[in-house]
């Protein structure tokens, strides 16, 4: 297909001149920089000697620009570049080592940002969202640095050196590494929490602050640890029942693209090792003759009609980077269809409140991956607005246990990039069908939004760059509601919604790694209505969860929430390594689960996890 400018393809350089030219070209796609001389020229103070020569900035934090950097198979020597906001680095080989960055200092990387203005000279990784690297190998002299947080996954990578998930003393708030090999050591630094899924760890993993979760990993995997005595809690699942990898694109020697769709692997029927460690190869290969490459338009009707026509013809969709306002929901009606976004392709919700994507019930094997879903200012109402809906409330659909559906790298947000703070939806994701596998989802009610050109920050001591969301803005009640049976979530982040963050009504659910922040801007009525970070419905008999962290930062009012997690008393509900954290400001969470477990008692407890090793809280402690 003819590619839009938002997709750039690069080829291995053969000469020193080509190396220099490629580095120069790639620098155009990195975040803006400010040099030490530029920054201190605006002050009367001399630059401190311990400051770096330059820093990347967060100027593109809410940009509308989206980019996919595609690398044809081959060896890329001497190439170093920072991966910017809304940018995906994608190797086009059949396996990661088909695209190798070597003889370089850093290769593709992410440093901490805003080093001159945020906890100088360290900067921050807390807002380093929306960027990714997939399907490459890298062997950088300084190791691969990836000092990022939510919605910034590394997957299908072979890191042939150390992997540094931090930089110095810059704070960072967690991420996902999936289907990977790391030859060196993984160093989490001060990452608050992190998920490793199906990673071969050849030299182990060290550090980390509050919670580390390992699912299906091999090699030198750390041992299970409650964190009650010291260090982060470590949650280990050495026998997952299921894994489904994200679809990806490759390029043949002829220059033609292919869509590769990894098949689901099950421990009980395909051999235990299929669900452990990295997995490169064995995918279903689909010709691009059956794929529609979406190119965004500013016209929501055009986007809907063109994309829905392709879906109705049974084609798969690959969405090129950009923003796609939609006049109506994209409806998936055929088994095994794929919607794959490149470079953070962003679907903007229809104005009547219908979802961006609706997967019909009894349609197994669907893959929805690599997309952002963004709320709009609604002009109409439907009974329950959402950004993604799978199944329908009136249709009983247990799904297909032999051909589950997939949500992979799906990132929702309500507010942030829009100047209008009246964007809203009732819930971000609703799952009525069963047997769905979730792989790295971040569902975010924006706690900060873009400033108007002439607007000043309302809490400049928190950030001079953004407006902090206040009560009544960017409304969304819940992050996710799960009604289906046998739904799995490996890597689930939900933040700041105005009621329960997660409601789970379906039986036989499984969650590995849950990170949640309660809203900053609510008052005591939030607590009086008994809202929680994780609610399991009263009829649920079986539910398993591990590595569950729920945090408070009540900025505007003194709010005292009774408990973080609520579930019915049942022997079939098994939860491990649960904790709360008092991040900052006022109020607190008074217990961990069902009124049991410890809580913060004073400001000196800021940043300290309060733990229960399981949902009985028989050995709870503030660690």
C-alpha cells in the first residue's frame, strides 16, 4: 500500500556517511531538547556543574502527531536515537534479531525528561507515556535505557546487554516488558511497579520500589516475596494457563507487507512450555491483500464508512498513525478479525456515546491491539456510554476457550489532549463476552490536561506545564466493567475515575498486576459512597489476582476511604501481594481489603506501601 508520512521506513546504513545521515534523520522524530546553555541564559544563575548538557522535554506530551518508525531487516550500526511521545519503533523481521542495533552507545532509548525543571538534575519518568519498541534486537554499549511509565511497552525484543528501566534518581511509575530475551541484567531502579510477562532473564533482575510481577518468565526469575519485611513485593506465576501475543507486521524481501497473528497457547493442551518464556515464530501469516491500511481523515463519517466497509468485507484493519474521529462505532462481526494500530493510532469516540469499537458477541478469536481510544464531548446519550464494548448485555456469550479474544496495548483516556474539559464517557471498557485475554491496558482519566495558549497552570507547584483536572472535568465513572466468564488481565492500569475504578462481575477471572490511583479531585462523598479501587461483584465465586496496588493522592479534600479492595467472602477468591500507598496530600485509604489490613497514619508514611500478603490480611504490615 501507499504509506502516509506518519509511517517512515528505514534501511540498514552501509557507510559512515549513511550512518550519520540516518542518525540525523531519526533525531527529527525525537522529543525536543533544551541545552544547559539555553536554559540558564534566561537566568542570572550559573549552571551547576552536575547538570547534564541537555535534556529532552515534555513539549509533545499532548501533541496530535503520531509516528511509526519501521526498520527493514538488517544490521544497524552506530544508530542512537530517543523514542518520542506517540512513536513506535517497529522491526519488520520475522524475529527480533532480524533487525539488530549494534556498535552503538544507546540504540533506541528513552531518558528521563525535563531534567532542568523537575527534581533537577534528575528529571522525571512519571509522565513519559505513549511510546514503544517492538520486534528488534539491541546491543548498546551503555545498555538499553527505557526510563518510561504507562503505555510505553517493550515487546518482542532481544536486549543483548543490560536493560535499564530507570535513569538516576528520576521517578517512574511502571510499565510492561513482554515476550522478550534479556542477555544482561534487568535493573528496575526506582520504578514503582513493573510487569514482566514471558521474558527469558539470563542474568536476573534487581531493584524496584513497590511491586514486581513475573508471569511465564524463565531463567533467573526472582522468588516470590510478600515485601512484608523489605523491598518490593514479588509476584510470580510460573504456570500461566494462557498466553496470546500481539499481532505485528513484517516485510518480505520483495517489499510486500504481511500481517502476522500469533496463535493462543494453552498450558493444558499444547505443552507446558508454550506458555513460558519468549516465543518468536509459529504465527499465522496473512497477506496484505486481505488487509485495509487505514489513513486518518478529519471527517468522522469518512473514517467510519471506509473502515467499516473493510471490516464488513472480512478484512483486517491496520491503522496508520494519526487521529480518527468516528461518526459511529467500528463493529467487528467476523471471527479472528484483527484491528492493529501503528504509532498510537487514536480512535476518537462518536459523539452520541457509542463505543469506538464494538465486538459483536459470539465472534471468537478477535484481536484488538495497539490503539488509543479517546473520549469526546458528547452531544447525545445512550444507556451506557463507553470507549470499547465486547459483547452485548442481552446476549449470553461465554466466548470460546479454545479461541479467546485479545486486547493488547489498548490505551484509553478521558481528557488530556482536548482543550474542552467536558469530554466524558460512563465507562472506558465493558466486557460482556467471556474468554478474553487482556495484555497491557491503561485506562486513564486525565489528572492533568493541556493548557490553553493563554492559560496559566492552576497548580504551578505541581506542574507549570499543565492544568490539573478538578471536580466536574473529564468525567468517567469506571475504568472497566467485566461481566464475561474466564476473562484474564495481565497488566491492567486504571486511574482516577470518579467511582469504582474496576468492577468485576464475571466468574473465573484472573488478574496479574494491577496498578490503580484513586481520583485526586474528589471530596469525602467519594468515600461515603464506599467507592474502591477494585470491586469483585457479590455473585462471584472464583477469582484470582496477584500484585495489586492501589494508591491515594487526595489533592483537594481530606478524603478517608474505608478500604481499597472489596470482594465477597468466598474460598474461591484468592488474592496475593495486595498493598496501598499514600502518595501525597490529604486523606488516606484506611485498610487494604474488606476493612482489613494497615494504613498510613501520618505524613511521614508518604510513599510507603502498606501490605497484606493475601486477602485474609493475617500478616499485614506497613513495610
